[in-house]
């Protein structure tokens, strides 16, 4: 009888092991299916986001490119204007310097002439 009792205990143990394994596999399967569903949703959302970014980003980049071109044109025109003003100021300073040198030279020459005439008398 001891063999029959050990056989019954063994059968009960194997039955418990089988049921526990089945429950474990069901729980793991449930979480695996949930994981796959979440990954599918994530993939779909990522795809929608990339399509949205693609459709919105291209026009924004195009506008940014046009803005940069316009700013570049403004900067070039400003640079040309500054160069023109610089050249004009250089010309004005050069002419003013030449006039002031000739006036100062003439004044000095006239002063020395008058001074020498006053000194002779």
C-alpha cells in the first residue's frame, strides 16, 4: 500500500506542477500579447509622428531657408552701403585735410610775410 500512496502523492504533485506550469504560461502569454500590442501601438504612433513631422518640417525648413536668403541679401546690401559711406567719408576727410593744409600753409606764409614786414620797419 505504501507504493500506491506514493503513486497517488506523485500523481498529485505532477498534477499540481502541470497546473502551475499552465497558469504560469497563461500569465506569461498574457503579458507577451500585451507587450506585442503595446509595441504595435508604439510603432503606429511613431510612424504617424514621423509622417506629421515630415509634412510639417519641410515647409518650415523651406520658409527658414527663404528667410535666411532674405537676411543674407539685407546683410549684403548693408555691407555695400557701409562700404559706400566709408569711401565717401574717406574722400571727405582727404579733401578736408588737403584744404586745411593749404589754408594753414597759406595762413602761415601770410603771417610770416606780415611779421617780416613789421619787423623791418
